[in-house]
């Protein structure tokens, strides 16, 4: 196992255990709003602190980019840990048991290690570049769908970017005529992990942050899938617009989107 994957797993499990215990004591959870439709809890911050502490013990010079604390510059700028301590905070607050810890390690701009951990189901998704993707140690392969017929697509509404809602609904309507159904779960990290596991056939979302999907992206790629932006390029980490699935499903989703996208979503 990649040495950094070992540390990422350790950090994810520690954070996940804290989150799971906190889920059992809802009276101790303190939630606040940090932006439009964007929430944070004391549990997000405590889990993030645990992850950073675990990383720093082994790699004190690495840079860390985290959702709540931003960029913690280290002496080594070439290695970045991208962490989301609790992806699916709204689910957690509402006591809907679907959320995850996401940790990715990027070296010189390429994601090399990824962990997505669902503490409620004890499902640990892991990946190292070139080594495939695993769930609790078992190898993952994505969907074998040849087109959108019969597929289940995961998505997320652009609740932080409602200026894109009209375009999003048009895309949704067009895809709905071609696929079987949609799932909207509230955790981008788990949506991508489920694409890697073949539990859903494809996924698309507008306006994600790097910590939302850096871990899940590598899982999909290592399970034989593709991750692109809305025009089939590699600008997702900048634009935040993500399409994922096997090559045929991604091609079909992009084809359905093409005529509906506003100029702002073609970047």
C-alpha cells in the first residue's frame, strides 16, 4: 500500500469514528450557516482537526487544502492533501445517514491517493494511481452500460449556484428522457464512489469545490471510468463542473448537455 494511503486511511477512520459517535448524540451538534444554503457544524471542524493532526504527524511539511480552514501552506508545495472532513453536512444535520470523509493526495498537480469513507456503513473506498480502486479491499469496476438506456444517474442540484437552475433543469429533463431514473443523495464524494462501484451508472453536478470530488475522481478513474468537465475537457478542478461514468455513459451525458449549456458552463 502507498505510504500516504496508509495515513489517509488512518485519518479518515479517526474522523469517521468521531462523526459516527456525534451522530448518536445530536444534542451536542452545533450547526451554523457559513453561506447561502451552506452549513457547517462543530463536528466538521473537530473531524478536520483530527485529519490535519494525523497528516501532520507523518508529513509535517506537506500543504493541506481543507474545506473549513482553507489552504495550510507547508514547506513542500508539490504535495497537497485535499480534505473534506464531512461531505454531506446537511444530511448529517438532518440525521439522514449518508455522508463521508474525503481525502485526496495530489503530487505535482496529479491525484495519486484517494480515500472516501462512509462511517455509517463502514465502507472504505480507496485508490492509488495505477493500482485500481477498492471497497473494503475488494476491487471495483464501474458500470458496463453501453448508453443511457436503463441507467441510473446520480446528480446534485446547484443549490449554491441557483443562477444555473434553469439550465440545470433543461439538462435534467433531456437526460430523463434517455435514462431510467436519477438519484440525488447529498454527497458528491459518495456519488463518485458509487460510480466507481457500479451502484450508479453516471454522475453530473455543477459548481463543486475541489475537496468535494478530488477523492472520488481518482476512484472513478481507477475503476475504469472517466471524469470530465461539461465540454469533455479536464478543467473540472477549476470550473467545479463534473461528469463521471464509463466512457460511453460520459459521452452520452455530454451529448445530451451540449445544446443546453450556457456560456458560463462551457468553461
